[in-house]
C-alpha cells in the first residue's frame, strides 16, 4: 500500500478473496459483543448457564438478531461475516464438544475425513479461483 492509496479501497480488496474473511478493524467493531459472549464461555458457570438455556443467555448480550440466530444455528461462516473471530468462536464449538478440526471442516463443506486429509497434504491448492469479482 502506498501513501496515496485510499485505505477504503485497500480494505475492500479483502472482500474479494474467495472463502476468506479477513478480520479487519471494521469486523472487530461489528463483532465486539459477539466475541465477548464467546469468551464468556471460558468460565464453567457460564457454560452451564449457556447449556441450560441458550436463548436466555444470549439475551444478556447486546447482539444483533442476525448474530443471535447465527449463534443458535451454529453457522460459523455467517458468524465470521458478522464480526466473529474464529479463535473466540472456538469457545462455542468447544462448549458443544467439538474440536477445532471438526468445526472448521463443517465450515468448508467437507467431511471431517476429507478436510483432515486435505490439511495433512498441505492445505488447499493455490491454483483456482483467486478473485470473486474477476472470477479468476
């Protein structure tokens, strides 16, 4: 980025990366309370309250209706779009008894076995779709 580059245009380029959500300052602001909710699950007493009544526990947090629904649906990709940070959201799927690998495989649309094999083999190929806008 040069000194004359418009910061907004620069940051908009992050939205053109297929399958990737870059955790920008904008997303951090948008997801602040969502991520604080997720971090609250680090405490055993909060996990118990959460497991007892998810909807009641969510009412204690100033989340948007869309964020609340995405949490209830365990739609982690949508939560990332709404400002969630994967490392904070890990507290949610850990509370559900899922490993990081299990949760992330659901986000990729792949089976656990296929996702695990892909990652062991070195991850996704750098070949293929590199720009949503340009479809290249």
